[in-house]
């Protein structure tokens, strides 16, 4: 059979995503009538209605949902392929996704070292954590902790161990080995970090108050402002420790997780990815080596 024009499927897919011809028209930069006509042409071409139309509202029916399950990943893959083709025209660009706090506090201050060693590679950063869709994000690489599962299509290498510990102002150092009555600053991105650390070191925090922040960098800023003790990765606070702005009264311990570099394709298939992997592994290992005594 002859398929209807691809444009009709595109109009249908956008309408299905937005559940509105008006919103679809806004996204596609056309008129509401153009979307309605394209969807109607598609329905006539395949001989099946795809939407229920009630009181100027539209709702996918069973046939529409079935078709949308096919068109949604199709257009996502098409957009991803086009993006990658465009990126391949710029062999000097390497898009790296990284957790916001690690990007701000560790990676960005050290990127000049990478650029001096590889002046032909331009690193562009995306800030995100957790699972990543390389096709949709357009990232070439992602720096992540191994606290979630990725499938076999993702290529991963371990970079270094994670070291965590409480940090605070020198004037706020606990007077005893316990944290009774302290103010514990927690990040919503790792809500169990304090509980895990207390369990690992066998310390108590009776009557401690807890204040939640959206990200680790906000916890660190709150600690710098004297609002309490923040649980932090050593990589996040290395500069503040070296400058004396913060102290780590109990030191740092490994929490069992590791930092990994993820790629949608084998590293050896991309010279730039290989160069970044080598530099990142050496730089992170150099930072944490002082903690494990190597």
C-alpha cells in the first residue's frame, strides 16, 4: 500500500502529543486549520478516525493511540539522527552531560586544562543527572554515578570512587563525635545521603534538624553561609576545603558508588570521546588519590 505523506504523520504526531490542534499549530508555526486538514487527510487516507472530537476538544481514540505509539519514537529517532548528522559536521564539538553540582564545582574549573591539552575540541556542557536519553538530549557523553541501571546499548567506563562526608564552616565544627542537635542540610537529588553516611560510620544524630535543598550546590552554599552541615562529595568541595572556607570534621569515606562515563557508542569509535575519557579519568583519580592513600 502507498503510505500517506510524511507531513500528515508529523501533524498527527504533534496533535497527539499536545491533545490540541491549536497547540500543535503553535508548535508547527502553522494555522489551526492547517493541522485539522492534515489530520483529516490522514484519516481519510487510512480509512480510520484517530481522534474523538467533542466540544472543540480532541481525544485520541484506540486507533489514534496505536498509531501514536509508532509515530512518537519514529519522530524522536528521526530528530536525533538529524541532530547527530548536523553535529558530525562539527568534529570539534563534544557535548557532555553532567550532574549540575559536579559540573559547577569540579568540571568547569578544570576544563581549561583539557582545552590546553586538546585545543581542537570544544566541550559543550548539559547539566542533568540520572538516566539519560542520548538521542533526545544530543549528548555525546554523560558523567554519572552508578546509582541507576542503564541498558546494554550504553557503553560505560568507571572513572573513580565516590567519597562523601559532612562539611561545614570551621566555626561550626561539631564539639563531639556525634551530630546530636545539628542542622543537617540535605539535597533532594540524594535524599538518603545523610542516612547512608551515618550508617556507614556508625554515628548518631539524635534531635538533629534537617533542611532540604533542591541541589547539592545549594546545600554547599548554605554550609558556606553557616546554616548547617552539608553532606557532600569530595569532588564538590575540594576547592573550598583547600581554601579553608569549609572543613570536613569527619573526613570522607567511600559510599560504595562510583562515577562512570557513559557513551551511546564504543569510545574507540570517536577520537574526541577517547581523549575526554582519558583526561577525565586521570583528573578525577588525581583528586581522589589523596583520600585513599595512593
